[in-house]
C-alpha cells in the first residue's frame, strides 16, 4: 500500500522530465510541428487571478487537440493550465494571414468579452516554453464601445534547430456587438536570429530594475550596518563582561554567605534560573525545529536558484522547494527533538508530530481556504484534487518518517541537558523593572533593525511575485539572507543581555519573539505595498495577497526567531560557563 503511494508520488514528482520529449529536447527538424499552448487569461492588475484561456469564449484552431498537458507538481500548484491552441505551426514554414475559427456573439458571450476588456484581461501562451503575452481587447475612446484584437502575428526567431525568440503582435481590432460574427486569424513569420539558445530568456529579465543603483546601495548600506552592529556588540559586551568577570572573580575569595548577601546585581544573579526550561516547551521546540528547517530550505533553494536558472522552467522553483523541504525533514526533528529532550519534555511523540506538521498544516490551511474562493471563481488557481492528494502523501509518507528519524537521533545524540549552571528548585521572583525592560517592549523593538536591513530586498521580492518581473538576482538574495541572520543574532543578543541584567530570566521566548517581530514589520510593509504599489482589486486577489503574505511573514518570523534564539543560546551558555559558580 505504502509502496504504491510512493510510486505514485515519484511519478508525480518526475513526470516533468518524461512527457513531451520533443518540447523538452527543444530541437526541431524543418517543418516539424511546434505546439502553441494556451495558458491562462486574467486581469492585468491581479497577477494571481487567472482563468483557463478557453473560459473566455475564444475558439480553438481546427487542428485536433493534443490531450491536456501533463503538469508537474509545481505547475499545478501555481495554476498553470496549458491547453492546445489548435493552431498549426511548423518549424521554419511561414504562414500568411490565415483565419482559424470564428465566434458568433450571443448576448452571453458578448457580456463575457466586454467584462474581460473592461478589466484589462490579457492572456498568456507558450511556444517551446517561451512565454508570450497578448491583450484581449481595448476600450473605445468614449468608454462605451469595446473592441477585441482578432489577429495574432507571431514573429519567431530560430537559431539552427532551436527556437530562441518569439514576438506577438495583436492586430485587427473588431468592435463587439451582439450578433456579430468575430473571426480570428493568425500569421507566422520565421526569422533567423543570432540569439543563443542559453540566452533566450534574457529578454524577459529586467536588469535596469533589479540592478538599479538603489539595490546595490541598499546591500552596501545593510553591509555597513552589519559591520557597525557586530563591532558595537562585541565592544560593549567585551567591556561589560570583562568588568563583570573581574568583579566576580575578586568576590571568589569571599565565602558563600557573604556573596549571597552582597549587593550583586545583574545577569549573574539569575544563574540558578537562566537554564530553566521555557514555558510551553513543546510549542517552543516545535517552533525551533521548524525554524531550522526553514532556514536550511531557504539556503538550499537560494543556492540552487543561483546555480541553475530555475526561472526558465515553469513551476520548477516551487517543485524544488517542496522537494528540498521534504528531504531535509530530519533537520526539523533533530533540532526540535533534542531541544525538547534537553528541556526535560516527556511526550516526545506529540512534540514530533507538532514539529513535523506545524508548517505544513499552516500552509495547507491557508491554501485550502484560498482554494475555496478560487473554486467559487472558477479560477485556474484552484488546486486539483490529485495535487492535494500528492501533497498529503508527501507529508505523511516522506516528511513524517524523516522527522521521526531526526527526532530519535536528536534525542539520543544531544538530548542531555549539560547546562553550565544548576537550576534552582524554587524559581526566583522577577523584580520590578523600568517599562522599557519589559519583555513585550523588547520584543517589539527587536525587529526594527533586522527589518531595516531587508525591506528594500522585500520590495524586489514582492514585485517579482505580485507583478510581472522575473526574479533572478539570487546572489543579492543570499547576501541579504546572511546579513539578516547576522543582524538578527546581534540585536537579539543585545536585547537578551539587557533582559538578563534586569534579572529577568525568561530569555528563551523573549529572544525568539524579539527576532521574530521582524516578520511583523514585514507584514505591515506588505499592507503599504498593497495599497500604494499595486492596483489589485477583487475578493479573490485580496484574499490571496493577504493570505499568502501572512504565511510568508510567519515563515520568515519562525526562521528569524530561531536564528535569534540560537545565537542568544550560544551567548548565554558562554557567559554563564566562564563564571565560576559554586
Ligand atoms: C522581437 O522584437 C525585438 C524588439 O523589438 C526585436 O529585437 C527582435 O528581433 C524581434 N524578434 C523577432 C523574431 O522578430
């Protein structure tokens, strides 16, 4: 039974490589058939609100259809819906103006076209994996008349046996009227081109946008901030700690009684409580495990994207991410499980389940909810049932067992609480302190600097996702990722130092949350972006935007929180292990 599912899964994951060999080899003989795939149509301003091309009353060409395209997992999740256009295109054979079908406008069809034209619908097609965009129609000058473009002129560039360039020109505007007969036509021109096959996607990239001065400047700026912060943190801490060490070692000579009654203050006071397990250890360790997992996946995916040009294949980035996420599940189990064991947790099976399904359930929950709206709208974003089954199978038969392996390893290899200080039996009361030393205030302030170091990059990432830019500068992204990690760790260490000095030992959650609050600012920024940088409208697109932005921010928050916690944890161990306590 299990083997069968795994087999199905393997097929689903691999089928991108085995169907349609012709298109995947990307070489054609003279007069060989070239397939024009119709993908989706939708309003220009709502990039994610897409419908299948033939949901509008367009008509297909006379050629018998090749069955529905077999999608990869990533494509299915991203709403790709390729259907054969029925247009006859043969490699290197020019075709003059040819009529291929006509539509009689009933009132219903008329209304659909008018709606599409009013909402600036445009459609997308693929030839040999190269995307082509065309606009459906145009609104007349007086705003009362509506036109559709009926003629498609394809200029296809070839280099030897390969297709390297496609241009589409829309022509022959026809007015929409009930009862009118609208005929569609196309035309093909083949041209020799000097573009190399490897470079054929370059025209879709926008170096002026992504390598704008602002982008370089922001990276440079953040980098300076990192140097400054690291310098500041190490300077302050070295000085303070040295002073503290000096004082404490002098007091080493006094007997214990005197020491306890002495007027000591600061972080050393809480040595008997600082390694007390965090409240709610199960959730905490699940979050830390998930955070490690997300960090590893982000790093791997960014590296893959840097090495291979993943943007040239539809949905491959998403497929890669899912695959890497499933394959690196032991990381989650290892770190979550070992932390839980160190905190003395007993119900480790429950913890493991929570760790394994924390992120998948959040993602699936959001996707499920948005899917409802997508189905209501008949959008191509609606996730097919088969895909849902595949994703569930991955969760249960890949992620869960691997997580189990990780958890068992983690509990056995680093599950021993080897803290440098003993934990007192009775918790120490937390003294009153100034308002700005309260954990909640520290948490809110903690995210500001890390957010400052990434928000320009966020603009570029958002724009590539919500508008029509292909993100390709993964080198920048890696740099920003590393900068974010360093800034987060530095800031969290400073926050924790202040907290411990105020004799508040609840540092685990505080450090996690103060680092995670970066994501809160990112979510707030996404509101600004929505209202001032995009023209999205409609229930579907709005829900889609805020739903997935919340998910993105949450994942980012868990990741930053984990980085912050881990940095702080190392720091806390360090300062308490060098101080002799008896
Ligand atoms: C497509 O358009 C671009 C820009 O106008 C032009 O440089 C290129 O040669 C055209 N390609 C073909 C195949 O006509």
